[in-house]
C-alpha cells in the first residue's frame, strides 16, 4: 500500500486519484495516517463504503446480531413473506 503526504497529494491530486486505481493510498500528515484515497468503480461500491462507515447502520447491525444471539431474530422466511406481502398491498 502506498502512502503520500497531504502536501504531495494537494500538489498532484489528479495523479494520485489515477494512481489509486492500482490500490489505496494512505494520506499522511506529519508522518501519521489521516485519510485514504480509494478508487471507486461503481455506485454500488460507493453505497457499500457509505454503509460500512455509517454509525446508524452499524448500530442497526449490532442490534440485529444481539437479537440473533438471544434467539429473538425473525426467521428468514418470515421476513421475506412480510416484505412480499407489504409489496402487494
């Protein structure tokens, strides 16, 4: 994985964007990582990244995992039956 300083990235931003297609670039400030440049190939990938870093979505996943551990989760078949029924109404 490549890294570059903020100063270098600012000076040659478009070049680093192009380079990020080969792999992530860690952006550093005073030698410490502060950001990362990632190449995005489609809108679905953007959605996955946004969800991965969404505190609200992560909270929903934690609740679902807890409910599953406690045996309180809705069965897969029941969930989809409700979704289909809701779509028909």
